[in-house]
């Protein structure tokens, strides 16, 4: 690991986030800063979710390099480079943000922080939150101090989310929340939750919903993990029993939280769709295939597998470019709207193809389950034994964040303009 300290003088001499007149100079200085400050360990491919940094009150860093990388990027505001500086961001323009991402990808720099606060709640707060809420929550999200989970789906309210029944009663200075959520990712590890609740039972479904924020350590909040067929799961059932939520934690207008919910969903779908883009870097599967299957005259020995891999790599690169174009449009104020459904659908289909290819590459060895290993032998990240788990888990990509059928309907109606 490199030991380059990002002290005050380093930061003062780093690229000016407020600039932008000379994007070439910005690229040069950004590259130099990343070269000097990104630890070598943080440039290795990510093979497993455990290698990601999620942050939070109880987060334990996987390595000193992970801690240093988060600290340095957060100090610059580059965990959220396009957020305003007063909220913990870098204040970069859309063009500068694109350059930063391009240079990080070119140098194989890992994202310093994975966070539902960054990918979902943050954009919603920037648009709908009041100033006090922005100042309280956004800087802590940017620094990785608070880990968030999403309280949306309920038993009986999945695709028809607006039929949710978790209720919040107005008690003057606070709301009293009762109900249940399901498929709450990482609820057992999260510090806070952004939650949809019903505040007017007599109103039409979408009109009686509000958007609340509250601490998962609040009395009356409990979680129960859900085990999936893969043997692992981030999902939980979450229960609320007379949870007191301060009135100040209502985001936006009472009974009009559905607008916030829809806006946040566009960002969630982009996040889920982008999973394949950040699944380990382009070419990783090809390298594994070369090792497992072997080469003949510098080409993969299995011609059919070689063709499938080439198609996947081309589609994956094209999708990455589409993701970047949509990001630039969003940063320019155009918004992604229905395009988020296209990204979600295409991205999850790509990830499923990736896992199918991994199974094909490893053949019968991919069916090895961790319990079948020799005594004392544990799987390394990305090694056979995890392959089947990742393949099984990928099937859920077509359900979470809105089913593929729902996304295809949105694409047909709002992008293709079909009758």
C-alpha cells in the first residue's frame, strides 16, 4: 500500500472543484491526485460485496487501505463529487464529475463508499428536503458516518407499492409509526431508514402517503433476516411497534410523499442497473476463462464460450456508455425519468448473463457448495464455491427495485410510446 498522506497542502494544490474552464488541466491534476492518494489495494478488482465499504456507525474497515481511501475522498467531497460543497460534496460540474469517474475507472480505483444514502436518499433530500434536513443528513452520508436502508415494500404491497399499510399517526410533536416492511436490504446493519408511511387512510392510495426519516435504534424497531436460496441474503423483515418519529423528520409535504417515492425509485433503478458495470471490471470474466478453459494460439479454446464472452463484453461496454450518458443528462438537470427503467432492466439482464457465463466457465466445479469443501478450506473472493451463490442471487435482480415486467411496461409506454 502506498503511504502518501493527503495533508492540507496536498488538498490545497489539488484541482479546484470550482474551476472548469480548462477541463484538460482538471483531468491532469485529478489523475495526479488519484495516483498519489489511491492505495494500491484499492485498485484491485472487487470480486465480492464484502470488499465494498458501506460505512455507518458500526462499520469495521476491511483494511487500513479502505479506511484511508474513504477518508481522503470524503475530505475532498469526492464520495459525492457533484453534490454542493455545503452538504459535504465536491461541488464539481457535470463535466468534471465525468472526468473524475473516467480517471478512476482508467486507474482501476474502487468507489470509496457504497451507500443507499448516496444512490437514493441523497438526491431525494437535495430536491425535497428542507435546509435543516440537508445540513443534518447529507454531510454525514458523504463522510460515510450513517448507513441507510429503504422502507418501501410490505407484505401485500410490492409491485403495488401505493397500497402500503404501515401507518403514522400524528401525535403533535411526533408521529407514532406501526406496521411492517419486507425485503428491507441491510436493515439489520443500517443506522437510519427512509420510510414510506400512510398518514391519511381516507385519501386515495397515492395521496395519503408521507416520507419519514428515523433512527433504526429507536425503541419499537426490530428486524429479522430473510434467508434466500443462495444461502445468503441482505434482506430483512422490519417491524415498527409504536415508534416515535419527531415531526421534523417528515420530508416534503404531509400526504404527498408519493412524489418523493417515485423520484427516489428512478435513482434506485439506476443503481441496481449499474451493478453489472461495477461487478469487477471489464475483461475479468475473460481472464478467468483463459485460466479455467485455456488458450490455443492466444485465443480461448472453447469457440462457443469465446463468442458468448465477446457478446457480453460488447454489450456491457455499450451499457456502461449509456449509463454515463444518462448520468450526464441528469447532472445537467434533464432527469432520467423512464430511462431509469431501461437501465434497471438492461443492467439486471446483463448481470444475470454474467453469472450464467461464470457458471459455464467453471463447469461442474461451479456447483461446489462451501459446505462441500475440504475441512478448513474456505473460499477466496470470487473463487469457485461462491459462483453458484452469485448465480442464484442474481435471479432476484429481476424482482427487486420493481419487477422486469413492470419495467418493460414503463419502457413500452413512456419511451417507445406504444399504445
